[in-house]
C-alpha cells in the first residue's frame, strides 16, 4: 500500500468517523435529556453483553478475514482472498444466529441474574435481533479494508448512524404522542433500525463486487483449508477478545455495586455511571476517530508488508504512527484539561460531567497510542501478546474498582483507568522495540 493510498484511506475514514461521532455526540446529549442519567446507565449496562457476543461470533473472524485477504491480495491471489471472506462470514453468521436465539430465549435470566437490573429485559430481547445483522456488515467492511477500499465502510458507518438517530427520534415522537414513558427502549429501537440499514447497504456493495469479478461464494476451491487458516488466526483473537470482554463486563457490573458500597443509593449509582459512560467518556473518545481510522488501515497494511518481507518499512510506519498519536493525545489532553468543566456544563448541563472530563484528559496520549499499537501487533500476527497486555491493564482497573471506589467514590475508577492505560502503552512499546 502506497503512502498516498494509506493517507487517502485514512482521510476518508476520519471524515466519516468524525461526522459519525459528531452526530453520535449530539445523539448522546439528546438521550441524556430524554431518558436521563439513570436511563443512560441502564442502556450502558447492555454494552458489555453486546461486546461479548460480538467477541465470540465476529471480532476475531473480522480481523482474520482482513489479515488473510490482505496477504492474499498482496500476492495476487484474488480468488483465495474472496474465498477467505466467504468462508469466514458464513461461520461468523452461523455463530451469531445461534447466540441470538439463546439470548432471546433466556433474556429474563440475563436481566435478573447477570445484569442485576430487571428493566433491561425488553432491551436484551431487542438487542438479540441486531447481532446477525452486525456480523454481516462487519465482515463485509473487513474485506473492504483488505482491498484498501474505505469508501464502502465509510458510507455504511455514516448511514447506520443517521438511521439510528432518525429512528430513535421517530420512536421518541411516537411515544410522546401515545403518552408512553420514555425509556432506553427508544435507543435500542434506533440501534436495530441502523443495523438493518447498514446490512442492506453492505450486501448491495459486496454483491456488486462479486458480480464485477464474476465470483460466486458457492464455489470455494478449498473450503476446509480456508476454514483451517481462518480458525488458526481467529481463535486466538476470539479468545483474546472474549477474555477482555469478560473482564470488562465484570468491571461494568461491579462499578454500580461498589458505588453503593461508597454510600450512594442504587439510583444515584446508576446516575453516576450514566454520566461517566454516556457523557464524559464519549467526549474523550471523540478525537480518537483519527487514530481509529489510521489503525483500521494499519492492520492490513502491516500484514501486507510482512507478507512481502518489508521489515524496515514496518519499523518506519510504526515509528511515524506512534509519534503522531502521542502528539494528538497531548494536544487533546491540554484542551480537555483546560476546557473540560465548562464543556460538561454547557453541553450536558452537568458540572459532574465536566469534572470527569477534566480528570480523564490525562489518558488521551496513552489511549490514542494504544489503539494504534494494538493494531500493529495484530497485523504482525501477535494476538496472544495483545491478550496478555490488555488483560494486565484490565486487572489493574478491576483492582481499583474493588479497592478504591468504596473509599473515594468514582475517582478511584478514574485513577485506575489512567494507570492501566499507562501500563498498556509501556507493555506494547516494550514488545515492539524488542
């Protein structure tokens, strides 16, 4: 991949990502005003479940498809690249449909016993329908990245966000007209509508691609061989993501409980958690659109360079990407530290959100750097190393949740995030330098 092609792809993804994040940012403000901080907290409780299901069914296969297809295309093996995509997508879709059925049938158990919040029951049932849809367009996007085509994923990402926001607002108006209580159900309905739109668009794009290249996914040359290669790469990635998601889920479930141990009521604990995850954290993550876009392009790029044996170029790309992330993170750190409090009050009408934003500002350099370094390590075929590093980082955060939140409140968690991100950066850099 040429430097110009890389920069062009990154620019397209960044523009689409920034626009998507901007829409999502105002969408969060809308949700905070309609369903409230407690409603946001209930909504955010579903995120670990969503991440876990996608980790089991899709995330590992997504990366495996992108890496194998990029390597095959670099060597001129176009049919083999498409065979990898078709095989991987079929397996991921089978797993996601099976998981969705299980979750829908046992939604009451997950709401009452796992999340400890009965009000999440209708949300879980709605969420179950979205998993197969998400799997389809995620795998199609990963194949597009392997082809160095960022236009399709950017369009799908933007379309999904627009439909999600529009559908949520429409459901909100319907609820108002019927004098029904405004609950997080409106957000899940919008999410499902966005997934449907993204899937239809992705299927149309991949259908056109197959038609142009006269390819049919029903005539894979060596399906068993392709499946073996995909599993060899995706299984470690899946185990990596599942373990990390389980640790994250434990962390998320523990935070409201430990806040209650500090002295907050259950409603106050959910409200604090909602302000943190639904208001402050999305703002901190907003500039990471740039580094996320570069990381998406880096993974297949690194895999391609490794397949061609260009070690010096890999080192140069790693060095340049790291310096850029550190520079961006430092600038964002200064901005959020200086203006975090007025921004929180202005946008969310919450001084508490402003305080959290200012405290979280210090993680920016490390957070943005870690995204890029993780992508490079996965591109080099080091998912096991990423697993160990991320697990160590999450264990630090969970330790702070268990020990410090009952003593000093949510600040204990903020300090844990800072230390964990610093540790993760150090581990990633140590591995790459050696």
